[in-house]
């Protein structure tokens, strides 16, 4: 029995994007030009065709995955490093949103029908 929901989109591609952001293309181009990157070079050469096949634009996570493979990271090591590198941004965002309170946090759109904190219903 699989506990994970079905994937909504291909990893490494932006499900909400129309085209690859300039910064993603610039990052891929810069990294592909360093040394002899196998995956990054291939990704840079085939990006447009891959985006066409996926129906989605490449995102930063896709470039990072290729870079981690070229650096010799295992999938688990690459995932951990990617999460660690993203954590400061997530922490800064959480601090910025703290003043709004958890009920107004933009990622929670839950309508409780039996809210235990609803004093009007008591």
C-alpha cells in the first residue's frame, strides 16, 4: 500500500509556469559551462525539448538535481542538501508572516465546520 498521493507534475518542472524563468536559464547556462558537467550539459542542450515533452518549464529544483548528480551526490544526499539550502528562505518567510497570525497565514485555506475556538457556536 502506497501512502503517498499521486504526483501532480514532473519533479524539476514548474506546474504553474509558462516558460523557464530567466534566472533558471542563466543558472543552468552558467553551471553547464563549468568543467565537464555531464547532466548539466545534457540538460542545457535538451531543455527546450524536455519542456515541450513535459508541457511544463524547467524550474530551479531541476537544475539543482542535475548539479547534485554531476557532483556525485546520491539522491538522498542531494535532497537533504537542497532542503537545507532552502530552509533559510522558508524561515525568513515564516518570520515575515508571523505578524499576521497563523489563521491568516497564506498557505492555510481550511474552513472548519466544528472549530473548537469558535465562541459563537458555544
